[in-house]
C-alpha cells in the first residue's frame, strides 16, 4: 500500500504560535519542562500502540476503514505531534534540519 502525501503541508510556524499561546493562556509553562514533555510524548505514543495492540497485521493495515478507530488514530497522532513539537520548541531544535541530518547518517 503506497503512502499518500498529505494534502497540505504542515504550517509549523502557525502550530508553534498556537501552542505557545495555548500554553501561556493556561499558565502551563512551568510544567512544560523537557522531562515532562518527553514523558507525555511517550504516553501518547503508548496510547497509539494500544489501538493496534491486538490487531493482526491485516487488520492494522485497514485500521482507517473503521470510523471510530480512524478517529482514535488521528487524535493520538495529533497528540504525539503536539508533544513532539512542543518539546522541540522548548529545546530549540530545528526538526527539519535534524531530520535531514539523521537521514545522512
């Protein structure tokens, strides 16, 4: 099954700005330490794993055919993206640069 390209590129600047405001509005900055964000990222990844835990490889390939499961997958992927980007922002990591650096090794 070939991977489909997203219909729209991610606007990371917009996401970062929204996250910063969202965090500021809730006074969460003291809690968004790298340690806490890494732990939250791990928890969200585990929640994604839980969706697929008992599926066969064939069932997992068709996970998005179920409306309920597709929603759960999208939400967990969004949570993972949230914490990944929040952590990168807090650590001042350029994810695109880091990605291509990693791919060269």
